[in-house]
C-alpha cells in the first residue's frame, strides 16, 4: 500500500511539474514582450491570402506614408506604482476639444494606428495612440490581452480630463485594442467619454485562446489552456475567464459601434453577435463584406468612415 501511495504521489508530482512547465512556457511565448517579438520574427504568416492582402493593398500604405511626414508628440505620464505610460499625440490643424484614444492590436505599436489617426485629425480631432502593456515603449513586459490595458486607457482618460475638463473623448481600438476599449467601457468612466468604436475585437481571452490552442497549436483546451491560465493568474495577475469583453459590455453605458469583417477567421466573425447582442449600452453594428481580420477600413473605406463618423458625431 505504501509503495502504491508513493507511486501515485510521484505521478501527481510529475503531472504538476509538467503543468507548471507548460503553463510558464505558454505564458512566456504568448503573453510577454520577448515571446511575441520572437513569434513575430520566426513564425510564418497565418496564411498567404492575409499576407498578400497587406503587402499588395495600396490603401494599407496610406497611413504609414502620412505618419512619416507629420509632426507628432511623445507623451509620458506616471501611473499608479510609478510606472511610466507612453503614447503618441497627433493634433489637428486647429484646436479641438475632441480626443480620440486609438489602441493598437496584439504585437503592434502606436504608429500602427496611423491610418485611423490620419482620418481623425483630418476631421479636426486630437488623437492619442497609447502603447499597451508589453508593447512599444510601455514599461511593462507582460501582455494582458486588453484586461490590464483598460487601466492604461483609464490613465489616459484622466490625463485628458485633468488638462481639459470639457474634453469629449472617443475610445477606438482594433483587434486586441478593440477588446481593451470594450473592457474599459465596463468600468466607471467620466461623462467626458462619449462613445466607443470597437473593430474586430474578441469576446474574451479564454475564448480567443481556446481557438488558438485548438486550431494553431493543435492542443486540447483541457488541460493545456487551464495550465496557461494558472500561469497567467500567478505571473500576470489575471485569469483568462475574468478578462472578458463580453462581460464588460454587459455593464457598459458607453454608446458603442461594433465593427467586424465577415471573412475574419483570426478573431472569428461569429464573435460579433454575442458582443452586440449582450451589450446593454446604446449600440450600432457594421458588418464589412469580404473583410478579413483588421481589414474592414481598407476593404471599404467609404462605408467604414461614413458609419464611424456618423456614429461619433451623434454623441460629441
């Protein structure tokens, strides 16, 4: 009997050790700055169609070309705990009390939002493009898929309202940035925050990682995602299930425009439906036919901007 107990204990210890190793590796690869940089450098494109679209679509080049020629300002503010937060500010030709906080996606950087910033500044609005956790010049090395980024966004809201108490603020984000702004709307926000535009955001971290583990890593959700979730609880101070954009929009009072391309498989198109359906705020949705992930604005700029501008102008 004693030998059997020892054997069971040994197997249990080995399993726990394997779980800890896998969880830590998964966290290091997918939720740290170095891990994402390594993946971006060494992993092949998701598919050739996506790569070809972004390499050959002339509309994609408009934002970066414009960004190289304009004057930008670097902003640095100190958040709780003494951590510095970084962002890029672009001001319009004439002073405005409208500020758009535009948030980049996973593995991205503030300048990735240049195409959107070009349009917003041409509308006469200020644009602040923050570096989200684990990206750009942000001093955190850990990525939270939007969850702790809601606190980053809240700091930028405070920054704006302390300087300009009458400012009107629009939240805007794409992909992980979209999840981040949706997660932010579930918080208690000042009246200055007038509306939100989320573009191809996911319902929650557990949901999106379940898909990635199954389709890209070819691993079952149980037990592997549970191991990664445990590592995130310990190292990242958040659980995948609590980091839910869906739960946040269910308590949001911020008017929100939900945008998604019907050919998006990276953040699947079906995620639009529960987000829009369960949101309790004033809401609208836009489905862009033929658009893959993050491509809505490039596939049909006229439809995108006519819808987004009309939505924003309704609330500012």
